[in-house]
């Protein structure tokens, strides 16, 4: 069995390895999220949305009067 090594294969292997390394670096960088950007439960979203809607309804009612 002969190993055929030419310039195009070496270049394609180098591009593939560099791509994998870059993806791992980007994934490690993006994984450092803070807790203030994390939503813990959907209940908080629903409660916040309800409060916001009630506040907007109160403001629009007071403007219309």
C-alpha cells in the first residue's frame, strides 16, 4: 500500500484541522455565559409578561380617559 501525499491533500488536511481547532476555541469562548443572561424557569417569563401587559393596559386606559 502506497501513501500518496500531494500538495492539495496536505492543504485540505490543514484546513480541516484548523477548522476544528477554531470551532473548539469559539465553543469554549461562548460557554462563559453569566447567570444574569440565564432564564431559570418559564414561570418567571409568564409572570413578567403578565405584569408588563397589565402595566401597559393601565397606562393606555389612563391615557384614553
